[in-house]
C-alpha cells in the first residue's frame, strides 16, 4: 500500500480524499505546509498531494522546500488545486510539480489514474 | 570678340619682331661680338703692321744715321788727323802694321758686326764705282740698282722698300753715301780709286741697312694675340653676363606675358560675369518685384493668421523685451501694443512668474530648439488653468539667435478631459486587473465547494453500502448533474472573460486538421450512442496541415459538433474539411447537421452570450449558452471566423473559415459574423495565380505527353501545359502514346479514357505492366472521369473534361518534382543545422547553411534559395531582423521561409510570423514527418503559384 501525504486546509476536501483514497492507500493528511514538512520527515511518503491555496505557506512554497530537502526532494508531488483556469495546468507543471489534478475531481477513477500514472513514471526513472 | 581680334591683328608684326629680338638676343649679341672681334683684329693687325714698319724704319734710319755719323766722325777725326803722320789707311789694314782701316772698310765691318746682333740687321755698302778689291762692291740686285739711281737723284731722301728675303719680311733701307771734304781728297788721291773726280756732295754709293722684320713682327703678333685673347675672354665674360641678364629679362618677359594673358583672361571672365550678373540682376529685380508682391500677400496672410487665429502670439528680443504681440495677447494682458513693446515680463507679471518665463526663454535660445509644453497656471482669482505653449527660437538670416517667439492658447478644457480620461483609463485598467483577480479567486472559490458537492455525491451514487433507494439515487444524480453543469458554466464564463480581457495566449504548432477532426469525433462518439444520429467525418485522405493553436481549435470543433449534436434529434452530423484543390490547403471546416435549425432573425444573436435560439432551449437542450460565443471568440483569436447558414426544421451549417478566397463573397446572412480584426489570411496558403508571390519556376525541362484522340482536346491541354512552363508531346492514339512514351520517357502522361481501338484503361494497363514505364505518373482526363474514378487504379489523378486550367495545373504542380531547389538553413546551433540537413536529405535540393542573419544575407546575394529555414534566436543578426530585411527586399520577399525555433512566441510574434512565413515549427516539438510535409507543400505551392496568366 502506497503511502500518500495530503496537504489540504479544507476539512471537507480532506474528508473527501480520505473516502476516495483511504481504502486503497495509506493516506496521511496535514492542514498546513509547515505541519506537513515537519511531520513528513519521520516517514517519507511515496507521493504528496498538495493543495496550492494554503494559509501562511502556499503550495508552491511547500514544493520549493520539499525539493530543497535532501530526503524529501525526490518524492513526486501532485498539485491538487481549484486553480483550474486555462494555463494553470501548464503553469504548475512548469513550476516542478509531477502532476496536476484540478478540483472539482469529477471522478474517483480519474484521480486514481493520475496518482498511479505519476507513481509509475517516477518508478521508471 | 570681334574688336579684340582686330586689335591683336594690328599689333602683330611689331610684336613679332620684338619677340624675335627678345627671343634671339644672345645669338644676335654673339654675331655682333664676333663681327667686332674681326674688325678689331683686322685693325690691330693693320696697326701692328704699321707699327712694325715705323719701328723698322726708325731703327734702320737710326742705324744708318749712326753709321754715317760714325764714318764721318772717323773720317774727319781719325783718318784726316793720322794721315799726315804717314799712317797708312787701307782696306787690308789687318795685314799691315800700323795701318788703320778705310772709313768704308770700318763701316762694312761695323755693319757685319751689327748683323750678328739680335736685330739681325745687315749693313751693306755698295757703289757703281767700287774699289777693285771689293768683292761685292757693285749693286747686286734690282733694289740696289734702283736705290743707287734714286739716291743719286735725291740724295737727301732715303730709299726703302719692303721685301721678302728668304720668306721673311724685310726692310731694305738705303741712304746716300755723300762725299765730304776728307772723302773727296782721299778718293781722288787713292791709287785704286775707279773715279778721281769726286766732288764734295757727290753720291759715292749707298749705305743699305737690311733689316729683317721677323722678330718685331713676331713680338707684335704675340702681343696682338694676347690682346685678342684677353679681349675675347673679356668679351665672352661680358656675353655670358649679358646672356644671364637677357635670360632673366626674357624670363621676366615670359612671366609678364603670362601675367598679361592671365589678367586678360580674368578681365574677360569678369566682363562675362559682369554681363551675367547684370542679367541675373535684372532677373533678380524682376523676381524681387514679384517676391515683394508675394511678400505683401504673404504678410497679409500672416497678419490675418496672427490676428484671427484663436492664439496668443508674441516675440521678444534677446534681452526679453517684447518686440511684437498680436491683438489677442495685448487685450489678454490689458496693454496696448505700443505700451507693450520694449517692456519685459517683469513689467507685467509677478517676480517669480517673470523669472520663470525668462528662464524658459533663455533655455529655448540656448538649446535653439522649440519647446512644446502644457503649462499649469493660476489665474489671479485662484483658478487653475492650462496653457499650451510653443516657444521657438528666432534667428536672423545668418542663423544667429535674435530672440524668441511664443504661441500659446488655453487648453484647460482639453486638459481636464484628458485627465478625466486618464483617470478613467487607469480606473478601467485597475478594474480589469481587479476583474482578473476576481475571476481567478471566484474560480477557485467556486470550485472548492463544488469539489465537495460533486465528489461526495459521486461517492454516494456508487451506493457501496447498497442502502440507498432508487429515488435517493435519482436525487443524488440530479445533484451530480447540476454540480457538473455549474462547473461547465464556471469554466466557460471564465474562459470567455479571459478571452475578452485578451489574456488568452496563442500557442502555434503544425496540426493535421484531418487527424484532429477524427480525434474529436472519437471523443464525441459516446454522445451519439443509443441515438438516431450518424456522426460522419469527411476529410481528405492526405494530411491537411495547418499552423494553429491545437487546443483552441479542438475546443472550437468540440463546441460546434457538440452544439450540432445537441440540437439534432435524428439524422446526421457531418464534419467536412474542404481544401484548396491547387494547394491542398485547408480552406474551411464545416459542421452540417440535420437538426432543428435556427430562424433567420435569431442568426444575428446566436453568437452573443446566453442567447440560445429560444429562451426555452436551455431548459430543453441543456448547455450553458456560451459555447458559440466562446467558439467565435476563439476563432477570432486564431484569425478565423465562423459563418452560419440555417433552415428551420432541416438543419444548420456552421462553417469555420480558415482562410479567405482571394475575392471573398459577402453574404447578407453572414453580415453579423465578422472576421477577427483586420488580419490578412494566413500567408501559407495565400498563393494563387493572382498573387504577387511569384516563385522561381523550375519545370521548364519537364516533358508532358498528352494522349487523346480528339484534336481539340490535345490543343487545349497542350496550351495549358505549356502555359505552366513544361514541354509538350502529343499522341492521337493509345498505341502511338505507348510508342512515344517509350521513346521520349516523359515526366508525366495525360490519357483520355474513351478512345477507339486502345482505350485509356488499356493504356493504363499497358503502362503499369511495363517495368520501363510503370513509374511515369499517369493522369486520366476524361468526360467520364468521375464515374470511373474507382476503376482507373494506377492513375495519380483524374481530371474531368473539359479540363480547367486550375485543375490541370494543380495536378502538374503536385506531380512534377522540381529539378533542383536550393534551401538555405539559417541557425547558429550546429546540431540543429545537422539535424535539419538530415531531414532535408531526401529533398531534391541543394542545402546551404548560415550561422546568422548577416551571413544568410550574404548567401542570398550568391544565390536566391527556393526556401529558407530560419532560427529566430541567433547571435549577431537574429531571425526576426533577417526576416524584416528580406521581406522588404523585392528580390527576396517571395522566398518562402519556415521558422524553426525554440523560442516561446507571444501572440503578437506569432501573428507577425504567420504574416511573413510559411510555417513556424517549435524546435522541441516538430517531427521529421511534419517537416517533410511542409516542405512538400511549399514546393508544390511554389510551382502552382508560378503559374500566371499571360
């Protein structure tokens, strides 16, 4: 079972993700980037699902710090965001995210496909 | 001219003579000098001769006198005294002791003695009565006889003659030997005397002095020679001096002459100038008169302008004193003109203002440039006004500053309006930015709760616990569907807002339209499942390449097809891609449905937001009502437009026009549908026979064989083929055609189908079974072409008769490969150049390369290529600059250019490139295949566009 860290400030969304992924993945959710960066150090996950609009430290900053961290730098990070206007996908991929999933998530399968896609790509490199 | 000529002729001989004298003065002087020398020499010679003679005469006379005196003295003082004493006086006294010589004997001996001296003179005594002992006592020659006779007659006068003795000039000087007292006694008494009756005074004989002149002559001559030499030397010196002086004089004369000539020429010139200037003076006077009246007119105009234009105008001198002002300024200032002139700003304005004006004036004068500003002022009442001021330096004719002129007028109102406008603009921009921020925020904030709505309803719909009733599930489904509808709405509203805010960027790439259509069809296939609708794609078999933004074009197609599906209950929805027959370029994409159609009056508004044909349609057919609005906005962004035709009840056709026909037909129906901005159609496909883009023609050497049994058809086809630039051969039957094809090996063959004996089908068969001929492309041209399209396998194309020029030439262009093209690859990256060259390896073209724009320009100078492949970012001259240069140059503006770049283009750049290049390829993205397709297209296009009507 893959270990996934979710960083999401909205409790509804945390719950939704828990329902969608909880049975098939080892999902750990954090409310903020700071908490996640502190908590992840103990047991580095296989994947990070990262919201962008977070209070205090936003998603892009979290990504930057993850990438700068020797132990966590290689973990694939997927942007899970409601920033879904035209061009946003390209923007976040260009920033260094390994994947991009826009909210609302229309289908559970789409989410699972995106996650396994990123994991596979990471594994093959 | 005439008078001057005359004058010259009159003074000519005199002047010539003077010139002759001056020119030959030295020669003349030499001649004169020579003559002088001759005369002087001759004279000297004469003088010297005379001198010699006088000297000789004097000397001879002296000797003779001396000898006579000596004998007389001897005779009287010696002989006469000793004789009485018995002393013998005899001629042979030497032999007798105590004897003394006779006077004559002594005289002879004395003479002999003298002759031995330097003078060489001899003394001779002779007589016609000589003593017997004298050997030569008588006259010996004619002179002596003559002398005796002459002296006897005139004893007082000496007798002399100039003779030549042994070739020496000699003076013979004879004097009479006259008997004295003593002589007579002695002679008459002498026993041997031949005569004894001598009396005193008788001439006894002759005393002759023979005086050779040689030494005197020699001396005189040498003296004369010295004199002559001295004189000659002096003369030569003098001559040399004279020569020098004359030389100098002559030089001066020549110089003077030149001077005179020059002065004369100058004078002449000046005269001419004077005449000219006189003429021009007259002209000038005329012009001046005219100018004066023009000046008066102009002054009147100036005055009317200065006084009637609603402007204030004044001038000041360098000291800031007013020199002029118009009436408006005077009345504004409240001072009459005469009171204003000579005053300065300080006389009318507060000190700070006056200082500012003076400073402005100073600046204008110092920089000698006009200043054009809007100044802010405050009226005495404290109201802010704005004044537009133009201050200009004034200069006199020499360009020296003489003052300043100011024109100003009140622009308070305009200024206020502008300020308001600027504020409004700033506010609008701020509002726009706020709107964008708001949109982004709203998007985010709306999606977040929707995530829960859609997500949780989705999970519940799965009914994993199995405890939900069908009714519950249907409610959940309503929640799900409405959640998704809400999401669509949000997405589309946001897209539209973005397009309208011009925040949408265009990303161009090479797209195969056929492929894209198929892709969209596949995506939408699900929508026609279980419905009575057929989804049809009608696209050309070959690739239809298009330079466009794939994502946006896809969205347009999805919207149009989705729309058609939505409003069509049964029948078909067809997507048709139409290409230009000549260039295979995509012309338009049509979505044709058999749906409910749109009433004519609604056609005007269907592209407006939230305007479906009927207010009820939203409820009935769903959708946001934004699809067409977005599609139209997107197509405008890409340079396309959407047209629509519709008949209520039988269906609609939405046509996405990708590029316009050269002469677009305007349809009233489409009048509301405007083409995006004023953009020209993409140039990649702008080539047609009317186009100015004439490309180099390289098909002259291609041979086309026409096989047709109809003479008229052969003539027409030949004409068209020749017009295209190819050579033509004709055959009137299938058999003859085959034979000629074997002989001539044409590059292309056209064949009629319906021919007697051997039909076109037979010809095709025969060609395809012959290994020598099977590779020659065959084109069928027949009145039954369409019907037989399927059965003429092996023909590269089929043409309907009568064959149109366009159709035939399109086939030729497609089929005939150009002989040889030159392709210029401009890229600074060597790897890129190598890669491109590899891609071009298959092309029948010569590839040349250049590192940057500058070098590429040089290459262009060498040969004009048929295609340029251009990188944009290069050191030195970059691609854009290069492109701008060649597109302005008539020689190269038609050369097709394909840009291959790694640069991310802005919409602006992409638009610019689309207007001036054939294609733009991303370096990272493009595939070898795309590249080849483009090249093939360009080469074909090149040939089709080469066709121009005669």
